[in-house]
C-alpha cells in the first residue's frame, strides 16, 4: 500500500463546493512538494471531464496527462470533510477527498489498492466519522484499529433463556444492545428490523446489515418461548455488525456449525460454551462430534437451507473487472441465499458476492478459480445460475 503519514491528513476541513475543495487539495499537494504551481488547472480540467467521485463518500481528484510534467514526485494529500461536499453527478457527497499526484500510470495502481482497502462493509460510515489522523491512516491502509483487532464476545453480548413473543422481539433486543455498544447507527437498526433474518437451521437465525456498521460486534438472544416463523422454530438469533475481517473467525465457526448440522449445540450451551463455540477453531472438531437427537430430527427440515460450495473458472480475457463483476452481483441479488466468493488463486478469503467493490478487489484473472458458497433455500439454484453465467462470460462472451 502507498506510504501515508500524519502530515498527509487534513482533518475537519470545510468547502462550499467541489471546486473550492479541489483548490484546497491542490494547494496542499503544492505545499508538500509533490507538484508545481499550475497542477490545480489539470485537476479542475479532469473534474470537468468526469466527476472523480467513487461512491462511499470518497473522491479522488487528480490531474490530466497534460499536467503530468508538473508532478515532482508521486504522493497524496487526504482531506476530511465532516459535513461533506457535493461531488457526484447525482448530488452525492464526498466526506474524504484524496488528492493524487502521479507522473505516470502510478495512480491506477493506487486506485486498485484503494478499491481493495475500501471495499469493507460499513466503510462509508467510518469515512464520515473520522476523528483523528491515526483513524484516517488505519482506514486507508486497511489496518484495523486496536478496538477492531481486539474484537471479542463477552457476557454483555448474550441474553440467554428469556421469554419472547416473536422473532421481531429478538431482533429489537439485539439491535438495541449493539446500539448501546456504539457498534451501529440508526441505519443498521432500521435495516435489521425491517428485514427478516436468515434461517440457518435448528431454530437458529442470523441477521446483519450492509449499512450502519460502525465496529465489529455481536449480539445473541436465546428464548425459552415456543416460537415459530414461517413454519420454522425460533430459538436463537445472532445479529452481527461487521466492518472488517477481525470477526471472520466467528463467521467461519458459525458456518461450520451450520454445515455440520451442529447449531443445536448453541441452544443448550451456557455463556462460556457459546463463546468457545464461536471464537475457537472448531473446523475439525465440530465435524467429528457425534450426531445429536436434535440435529437428526431436524435433518429433513434443514435440507431446504443447505450450505453448498462450488468452484468455477473465470473465462474472461480481462478477468473480473467492473463490467462482468456488476453482472455477477446483479445475478446473485436475484436469489434469497447468502452467497460468498473466494479467489482460490488469490488470498482465498471469502467476500460477499453482492458487493461490487469486493468482487473487483478479488483481482480474479482469466483462469482464476473462484469458490462460491451459498446458504439458503435456493442455494442450489443460485450456484447453477452463477455457473452458467460465468461459463458464458458474464455478459462479455468467451473466446
């Protein structure tokens, strides 16, 4: 990742419009010795050609090829606008502007790196709420903050064996506890209350939100009431706020429990055991546990909520760039199942298949092996459709 120091960060800046903002950024690039006077003209010209707004509250103003000769050395200046500056074509606001000085196509590599780092769920909320230079650097370099890296589950995360009158009550309880932890905002709460959680099996439900995630956190509610939702038992609800991979182990352990039909272990465990099941590495030990009466009984009902995995090879000459990735994301969103994808020839870390930025950030090239995992009632149909779409080139055809 590009080198970034505290002197490159400008906090609590104000600008009435993007022209004023660009001039401020250009002045900072000049003062820092990255460019000569006049580079601002190229930045304004570039902006006139096409807005440099990337979405998620981020803009990347930079010069044109005509002003490259004014670049002394590659560098950036980062401006934080807490009130936002109208920047996008549709009136979107930028809360973070990264002014780039590059004498060649170095900025393309910088953009690729930024796209990868800024693809995390909830990143826009973090951008809007930057309070320190350390926080800005942590966001832009992809380094988790101390609070994020020390994510843990404790007694305050769990509310066990309580009476409840509906699944909605459990949703409200979990959302409220996450809000008290300052882990989510009102957008998160609205999303998890309006959308029905996903059924994982054995009376265990799960929900999260693409919006309003402020830090990694988890809330679990378990009820002693005899509840049903759409003909499925309701015993336990897990609600997660996720901003980076610090919570990945919990997600993986939960997936392992679901895959091996051992979710019922969560229904009888005490606080310490639940924490152990979700935090410890049980990938092998869980699969070797003996079948319990509960999991055997629910096997038939759980077959409609399968965890399926398939592998496909990218045929596109230029790999999964923006256009084919957008086709893939649109297709995945047509299904109810939760779908993740990992580039087995890259970092092999699964990401949401409904996030365009995350798909592009996989860096999948022609011939890359992609592993898709789907969880839900229509998992098989989703993977069948994905396979056919990839085989046909995701709208680009194949040679």
